[in-house]
C-alpha cells in the first residue's frame, strides 16, 4: 500500500518507517522542507504536492512536542496549529481521499482525574489538553464524514529508545529519579513497538474504526513507574519532587507530570489486540 506519514521527524514516525518497509509498503513522509533525518527509502512530499497523489493510508502523527516548552499563549497556539490546522489543510489538499486515516491523539483528551477510570466512552474533564485533543479529533472526523475509514488512537506516554524516556534517563542514571508530587497519579504508558503494531494492524483490518485508548492494559502510578525504571537501570530512586517546584519551573505544563488519569484500552481489548508489552517491567527491560 501507499502510506503517507505526517509528523515525519517524530519519535513514532522514525520507529514506524522500517516496519512499514519490512511489510512491503511504499512510504511517503510529509515535510515542511528537506529533512536529512528522513530515511533514504522514504519519499518526501510537501503539502502542495498532495493533490497529485492517492494514498491508501494516511498516518497523521503531526504536532509540536506537548512537553517540550512552557505553555505560553504563543506555545499553545503552536500546539494547536501544528495539529488542528495541519489536519485541516491535509483534508483540503488531499483531492483523492485515502481509504484509511489513522490519526493520533492523546489520553490528555480526558483531562486529569485521579479517581475516575477512563474508557473510550467516559465523559472527559475540561482543560487545555482536552480542548487541544478534541479539536484535533474533530478535524480528523472530517475524513470519516467523507467516507474514509478513520481510527483515532489516544496515546499514553510512549516508551522507547528516545522520546519521553530519553528525557528522563539521565536523571535516573544519576540516581536522581523518584516520585513526582504524591506519586499516586496514574501514568498511562505504551511501548513504541505496540504503537507501531497497532498502526500496521489498523491499516489492513477493517474492524479498526472509531476511538481507541492506545495504552498498555496494566496501569501503574507514577511512583510505581519510578521504582520500575530505577530497577531496570539498577539505580536507586530516593527523590521526591514537590508539585510546587514543577509548577514554578513549567507553569501549567507541570500538570502533565503532577496529575494523571487512569486510562484503560477497552476497545482494543474488546477486539482482542494482543499487547506484546503489557507489563511495565518487561517494557523497560526491553529498552535498557
């Protein structure tokens, strides 16, 4: 199949390319300008090129990093534009609509709540992350309204060699890891390999349609994650970082660290999707 990937330089995309190629698919990456980080076996295209092409599948992973910078008004606009506006333009530029759209979102759709368990059908809480994800998903649903089989996958923290784990690794390596705030907040996570396996499965299996929580089925708290990651690296995790310290440094963005949500992948389990990394300890051992 011909597959177009957006978010071409991102962590998920870089892991997805070799798996798409190994499965025999012809892969294209949507870029803003020439980017050397794209593998040579992936063809690059710009937005204005899309009208000339038909793609069997579009995998929309676009978006500036949610945790890369403080959420100033300018940054919030960038987070919206890089997801919502890009998806809007993508729909308009693709004169020949794909057969399948696989669109990323995030568990931030649900907002934050320590006491509620979120399935795909649970009512969300309000807040910036919900507004961002809801607006992005609404744009993706334009494809569904046009007759495109559309699956939206709400990602937890994606664990792999790079991404969020790379940002944490050195603190843990030097024995400075540990609880954040109470540590009781849930830490929804998923292994990068399972993310890519989901995408490959959803490309070809017509059952994949609608909304999916793409998180591992065995939930952990942030304190449990810290202990497991320390064990994987054979390092102690003695530190507790108070919430007010993170709020001072990161502002509203600190909520990504100090709050959480208990998210379960009900729709995937109902479809008998088998997670290769269902347990956190196994996932972390595979990466260290």
